[in-house]
C-alpha cells in the first residue's frame, strides 16, 4: 500500500497521468483515483439560482418513472435495475418541465458504496449518487438547483451529513461540487488487476464539517 501511495504522489501533477491510466485499463489494470466529498446545507440557506426554476416540478420519482430513466441514451441500467434500487430503499429525486424529465439524483440511506470503500450509513447520513441532467436541459442551472433541493429533502428525513464521490479526473463534477461549497474529505486510490486483485487505499485525508 505504501508503494501505491508513493506512486500516486510522484505522478499526481503529470499531465500524462490520465493517459497512462487509460492505457493500463485496456490491459485489465484499473487505477482510479477518486474523492470522498461531504455536501449539504452547512447552515447556508441563501442560494441564488437562474430565473425560470419555478417552471420545474420537483419531487421523488416513482417506479413508473424508471422506464423514462432507463430509456435515456447511453445509460446502462435497465428498468428492473432501477426499480430494484427503489425496492432497496434508495430514493430518486427529480425535476420535470411540462411533464418531461429534466434531471434527477439518487439518495442512498443505508450504505455508502464507493467501490471497495463501503460502509453502513448512520441515521443522520445519506449517500448521493448517479446525478444526471438530460442533454436538452444542460447549461440552464437545473443541476445545482435540484442538488440544493435534495439537501432540503434529506434534512426533512433527518439526514444532514451527506456524502458523494467524484473521480479525480472528472473535472466538471469536481468543480460543480466546489461551487456548491462541498467539503473534500479524502483522496483515495483504487487499483484492480484483471478483476482478480483489488485494493483501495487512502492517499490523503482532508477535514470534515461537523
């Protein structure tokens, strides 16, 4: 594990690092750095959003909505996969405009599931995952809007410590969460060899809000 950490520190500032990891993945060697992030209201309830957000209807998506979600081009989950998520107690919070789905995000209430890094959630915690904005609605400010409303909905359920992950090289996702005022807790590194050997180590730890 010490070798993996040193390898990451040595190459983390290299512009060629992502290309190297992509090349290794073609040979069955996955090297994937990612952040664990804490999100939430943090006492700041004054948020400004673009005009026109009141035209969206927001709320939890039902099992019958999963057909629409599964039909989005490029997404891998089937209707059955998505409905099983709901059956396990996960929640899907979304926004619609004139009855058309615009964006959604998922909330896990039982487990923080970040690959090999997996742990049960406390009663005041939630795991935010699989946030998605449909192409026609991108660039309109709906993503931070639905995220913020999600924080409020989870607070109603007593869930005030909210966690998510973002891949290190997913710059748009990382910047999006920084704009929301999220707190970066850990930088982790997952290494998987030919689907037979898998390790997940913490490279760096940051602070955590109470």
